[in-house]
């Protein structure tokens, strides 16, 4: 009964938070429900020759791979400028900077310096984690600091490519993954930064995925992917609910996908994908494991019973969620990259060329409708880096980023 009441309470709180923003807003990583599937409609089904109209260009977003969040006409991202990483707030309609607030020192990395995570917006506060693990709570109005902490203060060990997590705001909590023996997952009071709990019986090291809130078999939980496991903890106290082995290599990055009482996980470096089923007693069962989907870091999304994304060595593909079988794949049309979805379409970016393709989201096959190339592209990107920031569609606009260059396009034809 307690779990059931908590699930209902969590749902009510989430509904209240979501209702406070526009249905077309994008308050954090992968959108309002962390699926990377927008509920927005009325968007262009075909772009003009040369691509949709560019609304604005901001060339001072700083270095890094941080994505964008958009709420009430404000756009939030992060970037490294000179000797610090900043949370940056722009006018989402004009690209004009409103404020920039320091997060912490700059992550120094051979694949490109700077932050990787995406800010999370909740009411009049924005929360963000920098590449070196600094976590800040700022006022949306002017960027002034409310509180701050750091993953090292919690005993966390920074992963090789830096902290990449986009923190979760759920009810009264800020939830993230410092990793380590004091507890892999931590929850803070979102008002003052006080530690509420640590997942003491889950002590894996931090990797690069972001936590997904879910209700499985009527039980509220937080699902997270680690190098050697996928697991869930209770929002109440961080208690481990279930854990399944995962044979990750080098780095595990894509956000897990929850579908009813099943969790889909994929990672690159030749590993593959799995579908795990969780029963009412929190026992796990492997539905399948194969190497059909080996998504590196471009992300996978679920539409109906099918998953869409890029698989190393296979190309862009559609995977049957229930069976793990490949419905179709397309290797030659567009290079490896990231994806989001809106109004029945896929927005796919080639990480090497910066080409953006508009593709029908259909299990019938790859059907590309339109394409354009991001212009301008950054001259400051590391030689080993690519265009790895995920695209966002919000309020009729497409937002794409290449390091210091942040571009906004009209995809509603207004």
C-alpha cells in the first residue's frame, strides 16, 4: 500500500510540474518524460530546398557537448569559456544571451573540453552538473546561485570522459549518480542541496547515462545504467529494488528505455542490447540479448513497438522492441549520429558532416524526406570530436549545436 500511495503521489507531483510548462517546452534531457519523443504537432513534413529557415545563430555557447532545455521562452545550456564552465541562459526566440553563471572548472578531455550534461528546469530553478562533477542550483530569473555541491564531496569518482549526466528533478528531489562506495545514486533536497539519501546497497562507479524515473508494476523507481549492470532504486530511500547484469565495455552511455514492466538497454563497443522484464517481486528475466542494436551515444527512442537509432556497424535502424529483431536498417544514407522525434518524424544528425535529415518514423523502412547541412560549424571543435550534441524540437523550432555555435531553425513554417 505504501508503494502504491507513493506512486500516486509521485504521479501527481510530476503532473503538476509538467502542467506548469507549455506542452511544447523541453524542460530537461530527452524532454518532459525523458523519451526524446515530442508530443508537438503541426510541424513541417517537408523542408524547403536548402533546409528550414534559420531563425538565429549564437556563436558564444562555449565549448562542450551540453544539450538545450527550453521553458517559457528561455533556453538553457552549458559551455566552457576560458577558465570555467557556465550555465548559459538565452532568449529561445532570438538567441540573445540573458545571463551566464559559473558551474566550476573546465573538464579537460582529448575528445573536447567542457560540459556534457543538459540543465534541468523546475519552476523558478535550473539545476546543472558540469564535466568535473560540480552541481549547482540557480535562479531562472538571473542565474544567481541558490546552492552548490560536488560529486567528489560525495565520494564519487569521475569517469574517464567526465560527468555527462543530466540530473533528474522529481518532486522534492534532485537525483544524480556520483558513483562509489558511499552509494552510486544520490538524492538531494532541491530547495537547499541537503543530501536526503544514498543508495548504500548499490555502489557501482558512475558512467555516462542519465537516470530515468519510472513506475514498474505499480512501484515508483529510478532506473540507471552502469558499466556492469542496469538497476533501479526506490525514490523513497534509495533502497535497491532490482539489478541485472550488463556486459558493458569501455563506456555505457545511452539512456535506458522503460516500457511498462520492461527495460531496454543498449551500448556500443560491440556490446549490443537487451530487454529485461521485471515481475511484481522485482525479479528480473532476460527477454533477449543480441548485437542487433549497438548504440554508442546517439541515443535510441521508442515509438509504438519499435525502437529507432543508429547501431555501430549496421547503420540507422528500426528494431522490434518485443523480439529484438531488426525491422530495417540503412547504412549508406546518413552517417552515425544522434536522433530525436516530433510529429511522426525522426530528426537525425550525421556527427561527422553536420547534415540533418528529416525521416519518416515508420517500421516500413528508411524514408528520407528532406536534408540540410548545419552552417556555420565550429572551428574550435577538437580534432577528435564530432557533432555529438543531441537535437531538440520545441515550440516549432529545431535547435542544434556544434560547440560554440548554437543554431535555431523554424520547422513549423511560421
